[in-house]
C-alpha cells in the first residue's frame, strides 16, 4: 500500500523545517530518495534532515562537488549521496552502495533515478517541484511499510499545524 501527501514550502527555511520533521523520525537503515530538477531544494531538504538527525551545526551539509558520498554524525550516521555526476550504471557499481543503503545509518539520496536499480527495497520518496521563485511542492510517498510509517508521521505533524501560525519566512535575507 502506498501512502502519499503534499507539503507546501514558501521559503528555504520551510523546506528545512519539513526536513527536520522527517529527520527526527528516521532510524537505522532508512532510505530517503530526493527527486527534483536542479535547484528544486533537495540539498536544502537534506540540511533539514541532518538537523533532525542531530548533526551539529558545524557540519554543514552541502552539495558534494567531487565526492558522491558524504557522511555526517548525528544520533545515527547520515550518508548524503548525490549522484548528479553519475553518467552510467557501471559507475554506480563501484561505489559499494549496499553499505549505505543497508547500513547503520540513514541514506539520503539526490538524483536517485541514476541508481534506480539499487533501490529495490523500501524507501521514502520525496519529489520536489519548483513552482515559483521561492515556492516548492514536496510530494512525499512511501515505497513499503516502513516508509508508510514515516509518511504517517509527517501527516500527523502536518495535521497538528492546521490552524497554527504559518511557518516563518525570513523577509530580508534574499534567497537564503
Ligand atoms: N521553498 C524553497 N525550498 C528550498 N529551496 C528554496 C526555496 N525557495 C528558494 N530556494 C532556493 O533554491 C535553491 C535550492 O538549492 P538546492 O541546492 O537545495 O537544490 P538541489 O535540488 O539540491 O539542486 P541540485 O540538483 O543542483 O543539487 C537554494 O538557493 C534555495 O535557497
Ligand atoms: Mg543538491
């Protein structure tokens, strides 16, 4: 059974907020796939997930330029994988991905479509859609029982926010 929900974000800090909500619920072996075009907000969401996992502020999650995989230490390890630069399936075969996808920590993957063949198990899929300069839609869906639990966790959080004041938007800092 697939469960699905939509989250709206009107600013980077709102995307990070939803990342924190997700990160707080993640456990060992969880996999989160972040899909979306360039600049959709995948790394921004990964930063929030890192915060939710307790990665300290000093360890700033960035888009890796030369490395495909970065590891951060939170309450459990966070493996941030970015496959933008992968051009062939053969390349992904040398990365030892099992270690990250079935590892001791959480794997958060940008450009998961490039390694789709390795994503046979359960994972939480988040499709980020760029709808305006600072507007994004986050389509969160499950690919198994565990990820369905995670979707329900986010749904409860979203329902809890109904009627609450809107999430903050920093007005005077430009894009970030
Ligand atoms: N609501 C929003 N959510 C997320 N990012 C936003 C939002 N509004 C504006 N932005 C801006 O969009 C950019 C998103 O960049 P980010 O690196 O997170 O995207 P990405 O999907 O990881 O891109 P890439 O495919 O290049 O890795 C940032 O500059 C961020 O400040
Ligand atoms: Mg990125």
